[in-house]
C-alpha cells in the first residue's frame, strides 16, 4: 500500500532522514520504533507532505505522491493521527468527527464503526473535545482519521500519556482494523510491549536510518528491546 524508496530529509545542515526504504503492506501493522530524536515524527510529516522530501520517492496505492500536497494525500486515502492528538478543543466531539469527513461527499454520516470501536464517543457527542480525558481525546483523534475512510492509517505515539485501560481499547481497535484486510497501518511507538503485541512487521530507526527490520513475532529474539535501550 505504501512504498518508500531512498527518502532523505534535512533541517538546515542536519541530515535527518537518511536513505530510508521500506514498505507498509495492506492488512498488516508495520511498527516503527526508535528513541526520541531519531527522526520518526519527521518521517511521518514527510509522508503526509507537511514537510517536503529532499530526495527519494513515496508511492501510495501505486501512485507516486512525493510532491503531492497534504490534502491530496488525505483525499487519496491516508489517515494521520499526530503525536499529541491535535483535536479541536473548542469543537464538540461530533464536530471533531465531522472534520474528518472534509474530503468525503457532502452529507455523509460519521461511520458507525467508529462508535463501535469507541462507544464513549457516542456518549460524549455534545461535549467539547477539550473537556475529554487524554485517552478519550486519543480515541477521538483516531475516530476523526477513520471518518475519512483511509486505506492507510498512520499513528504517531498513540499510547503517549494514556491510561492502561484505554491503551487496551486502542490496541483492540488497531488490530481489528488491520484484520479487515482493507487497511494498512503504520504505527510509530516507543512502548515496546504495545508495539510487539500489534506488529506484523517492525522497523527500528537510529540517527535517521533503519538499522533493524523483521517480522513482529521475532522482535524478542532479534533483541529489539535491548537495541532500544542502548
């Protein structure tokens, strides 16, 4: 679904992303791990067109999108849940979800599966987003991204600052989305156990490069936890 080839990115004189190449297959969860500052969020912003790629290519569903603006990438079927959630705090839960429909035909309703995954959102439709707990805001951010019906869902640190019970809800939701076979998922995560529980494939970044990759079931034997702790 997503193919990245020899991607490079710079900030000033710093080489942030270094010849990154990887794929994100349909119907599977690809987990990207790495310590703070290795370039994970920069990579996601480059994939979304929020910062331009210096060189290399990004292909989505057979189409090159390396120079496409962000709104075209969303319209093509890429959903993005940024680090820190970035919901609209003064808008209601319902209004936040409707924002996710901006690229859909006028009059479409919020997909029912969002409320099936996260029942609390239905209960709080009239509440302002800023009044929700951190975990509820994360569920709202994921729901907003899903409202557009993406074929690729990109999540940046979805467990950050979230209580354990809601982490379990988010884990179940991500797995159920992948199991439909209709969506590819790229999950950036620092919480090793969460990443391992979901990963069909893993990538480990260090200093802007992918230094390890493999099957999710092999993460323990490959020493991924130890590599992240070094």
